[in-house]
C-alpha cells in the first residue's frame, strides 16, 4: 500500500501498519524523527530526505525488519551509524545518508 498525503496529515499515517512505502522528503520537517515510525513494521522503503531532521540514527528503525531502502540524505543527522544496523536490518539494500553530519566508521558488513 502506498499513500500520498498532504503535509498536515503526514504524521497521522504512522498508524497505518500495512504501509510499505513512506516518502516524507521535502516536507520541511525539523527536529527528531518520530519514534512511532518504528511501528510501521511492513515498511520496505522509508525516505525522509531534504528535511531538517536532527539527532542520531536511532534504533526504532530496527523494528522495521522488512526495510530494503532508507533515505535520510540532506538532513542534519549526527553521531555514528550504529554498528549493528546490517545485523538488524537483514533485507537492507540501499542506505542514503549523504549530506548529514555523521561520523565514525561504516559497519564492515
């Protein structure tokens, strides 16, 4: 299931547990990502690029074991990429994190 929603209702979609694609790019979201995003366990693709997101790559995405693509490019994320991200997200094929403030080493696997 794929939904396209107006900006005002974008976060209300976090209750749709059968959603497979969630694109919130260019929405001018600022601050931390909502923790409830981890409830979207059927999600295969998550794109939140070109916003003003802050904070680190938090572990709520580990609840989304079907994720194949993650796009958080062009935000203000900081800290290190969790070393176990590849162990937790076994289906992950693409990870877009360009233009952020991340540091540390990439996971070996």
